[in-house]
C-alpha cells in the first residue's frame, strides 16, 4: 500500500481514504487489488460466470474497489466496475475535471443488503481558492447480465444525490450573479427558512438574474444541461454581489403553507390573491425536487365541478336552484359512475348536489338525453378557457402547468365533468378557479411582475354576473351548510368564504387523491394530498391553515 492511502475491512465495514497530493499523485488501484500481478492474473484467467443474488462479500469488495478508484481519480477504472461504463466514464471524468475536485475523501458506511451508503468530502479548487464540498450518497451492487460479475449499478446520483441524467458538475465563474429573493414586503426568502422556494429561487436567478443587478462569483453547481431546467448551486468559492428579485410571495402565508404540507409525505398547496393574481404561497412535500404545486398535471376530482357548474349555467341547463336527482349510480355510453359511498338524495337542487358533491346529479344535468339538451364534447374545455383561463399560456415567471381540458368522447366526456378522464390540473390551476369565482374574473397567477422577462399575461372573459353569483352561492354553502363537504375544514376560516372538495381516483392507487380549494377574503388556495382520500379530510386542513394565515 502506498503512503497517503488506506483501505481497511473490519466486520464488513470498510473505509477508503484518499488524501495527500490529490489526483494523479498516486494510484490507489494497486493497493486495493494487490498490484499489477493481481490485475494480470484476472485478465489471463477466465472466471466462472456466477449467477444468483449478489453476496455480502461481493457487495463489500465491489463497493470498496469502485470507491477507491473513484477517490483516486481513475475514472476509466471506476467506470469498468459499473454496469454501464459508457455512461459512467464521462461522468466520473467530469467530476474530477469539470468540477475541479482536487481531492476526495470517501467514507463508506455499513452495507444494507446490496446498498452501500457513503459520505464524500471533496476539495474543490479553482483560481487559488479551495473549499470542501461534503454530502452523502449511496450505491447498489448488482450482478452483470453478461459476465455475472458483481458491478455497481450506474446512475448519476451515485456521484451526487442531486445529479440526474444529462446533468454535470461544474466549477467556475457563475453564469449569472446570485440573487436575493424578497417577498412583497421586502422580507428575504431563503431556502433554509422556506424549503419549497429553493428550486423556485434557483429558476428566478437563472431566468432573471442578469437584469437583477449584482456581480458574478465563483461557484460549484449542477449544470442541468437544459434551458428549461434551472441549474442547482452547490458551493460558493468566492462570493459576488447578489442582485434583488421582488416576488409576490407573502412570507407569513408561505410559512403557514410550508408547515401545512409537512403533515403529509406527498402534498402540494398554492395560494393566489383573487384581486390581482399575485401568488402568495407555494409549498410542496417533499420540498426538494419536482414543484408539484405549479407543475403537477393531475386529475382534480370534484373541484372541477366549479367549471362544470359554470358550463351548465352558461348553456342554460340550470342554476343553483334547479331541481336535480342524485341517484347512487348513473351510466353514460357504457360507463357507470357512482357517488362516494353510493350516497343519494331526492328532491334536491343543483346547489345541494354541489355542496354534497353528488356526481350523478351533475352528469344527469349536463349529458345528452339525460340533460335538457346535448352539449358538444368540447363544451367543458371551451368554458374552462373562456372564463377560467385553463389551457391558455400562463407566464407565471417560473415553469408551471397551464391546465388541460381536452376534447373528449363518450365516457371520457362524462368523466371530465367530475374532474377525471383526461382533465389535468395543478394546485395552482385549481387555486385560480376559486380566485376567479371570488373576483368574478380570471387574473393570471404570477410570481414576479410581468416586467421580468417582458412577459404577456393570459387573459379571459369575466364571468357573466349570474354565473359568478351562482358559483359564489354554491361555494359558500359548501363551506357553511351542515351538509357541506367543506364545512368542517372551513369552520375557523373567516368570511366571506367558499370552498369545494374533491377526490380523484388514480389508476392503480388504492386510495384516491384528496383535493380541496377555497377562498377567504382576498385569498384563494388549493391543495392536493396524494392518497389522502376525501378532500375535506386531508387537503381541507392544508387550505384552511393557509387561508387563516393570509
């Protein structure tokens, strides 16, 4: 073993330490495998192809060899110890050369089956400045399909947990100056205090940092390799002067949103000011990764009945006081629909069907011979675009789903009326539905002023007076009447208020997604809790907490 390197195996736990002169100064591989003679012996002998599960001994030995080769900067050697050397080789080389890593200390933990956790303390050096970059990751050992050899299953996240396919680690002068994002009152917004805003702040920096003032510094970052996906800063070697970007977020409402979604493993919430369209809060659980609140394209369940009710009134099929029948089931073109719990009532109105979320009453009111007149299969989408801006191009300031209500046929048309089928919305889209009802017209949600990026906001027609008042009446009853599905969740929310619950059945999912949207004063919000069940039980408390804070 050469000086400056140590490999020890004790009770199945191994440690790899590479220090001293850094990459190129020494070669760990000889010390790990037993030198050149051991390598020659391997190449000359034809080992028996093994099969079956990877053994603990194979897991330990393979991980040890891979981590040692990686720590020594031997990208080719490390790549050959993976099941995809073609992809692994360039990534390992970029880790050393692109990220300017001059030294790496890798400390593995105890293997769990074929998974081996480890920590990395890398030293990044650039233009005379050096700093440590520390993080944890893991690898998995698998058996090669052609050779039977134990190999590290390659994926970019082995090198860094935030690294994805197509992305690379880079160190150098930052592309744009860092930014300080502030809320509507000038309060600084940081990822540490508001975790859900981390990705959003990164995106704002990438898109608008150049015009926010400030000077660039030297950083290590994950280059996404895409113009539409924000880079991820990892380490600041030399600070520049940050610029300032003003957002529409309200720090107090944002804090409440962050706390509300933490109660669930997968949840999202967004809040919008009806009178302006300004986004006051956005939060996700988990906070890192995909921004479900803005980009999630999910079936919105019965929250879609806001739009369906508007369509019914727009086409003269009924209003809040129109009589309806709520049967346990209803069929349309070979597809049978039912109410939650197979509930039913007789002698009610459309307003009662709305506040109790009766699916069958809405289908009978809107569909073909079951209703007063036929509607085209694109009627719901036309209403959604015309009055609610759904399907138009939203210029929020960061990536966001615009909502989609495509033309449908047969049973899909019926499903769309209750927020299923091909209809997809995000929490932001559904929050905007409530905001449109509250204000009487659609105002495109936005996170930064349109001057950032010279953006044009989407516009839509204001709701006709009778439709707006009818929707507000039905949403109010849903949030206040004893039989309203949102009454319990909205009990402590100040008025004027209104709400709508939803449960969206997802293929292959045992429990439906929980949806809820509502407004209070000049704030509207919507939340989705995956596999949360009834809208009032899971998503309802999330929305109520946000509305109370606003």
